[in-house]
């Protein structure tokens, strides 16, 4: 219970961490607040569809800082975790979420240097790290140098192809426990890891971590995989 108003007592959900400023947990919670606000607005701006469900995230209302804690105050959700529903429903809902997030892309956004959601790691860092790993692998295992060089060439060519692809919003932690269902409204939670990346990222992550779920994939997502 956070406060009372003229209509009586109103429920809020408050997520609190006992943290010091600039600790990883502090920054993670702060990023969750910023990302959730962005996601809430972005989903609200999407055109309405004929989908079975309405995809939302719980609205973060404010941050409360003290010398030892950081708290996010959210609107309250009466729903139940998706993990309590059948595998068939879990599959359908996750498919709907991935499809909805893929509609939020860099081409549909006015991106500035202060955009709250980061892009995937900078291309120069990816190229440099690929070469560095190849060098270290060659030093470690000189007998495999030819294979390592072939893998490096394949990696760099994949990065070049990826540069021309449209980046979309990906959650990076989609799982039944991070999704709440309230009637026909689906709430996506724990948004602190969101970035703009290649289509198919969330699909691949879900397939690896939830092998029992059968998720439909679009042509673009299959190509990404």
C-alpha cells in the first residue's frame, strides 16, 4: 500500500533494493525504470491490432531514493504468472509478445544519442573482439589455426551482413515467470536488459531456455537464426 486517495486505498507494487549508489544492482534497477517507461510508451503508440491479447508493461510511476535504498513504484497488476497456464497458452502468448516487440524498430523511432534503449554493442567493438579471440585461440591451439581463421572470416562476413539489417527492440529475458496475465492483457516484466538488436534474438533465447515451448517464427526471424 503506497497511498490513499479520495476513492479509498489504492494498491501499488514497489520494488526495492538495499544498494549503494553506482553498484550493479542500483544501476540495473535504475535501468529497469527507464526501460519500462520507454516500453510502456512505445507499446501504447503502436497501432491497434486484431490480436487476442493486449501487450503492455506495468507502468512505473516514480523512483524513490534514500541513502541506502532505491525503489520503483509501479501500478498494481492483479494478474497471474504465465507459468501457471498451459504450455500451449505460454507458447501463444510469447509468440504474440515477440511479434509485438519486433514492430518497435530503429526506423520507426527518432533516435538520438540520448535514446534510453541502447543499440547492440558497437560494430567496431564486435570486429575487434572477434580478431582478439581469434588471436588468443591461435596462441592457445596453433594446430587449429586454419579452422580458427575460417571461423574468423565467417564471423566477420556475418557482421557485415548484419549491418544492413533493421534492428528491433528485444527483451532478452522473455520467460513465463516474467509475464503476467490479467484477463486479455499481457504484462511483460523485468525490462532492464532491453536493447535494439537483430530480429530473432528473443526467439532464439526462448527456444534455448524453454525447449518445451513451440514458438511460431516469421520469415525474418528464421533468417536471423
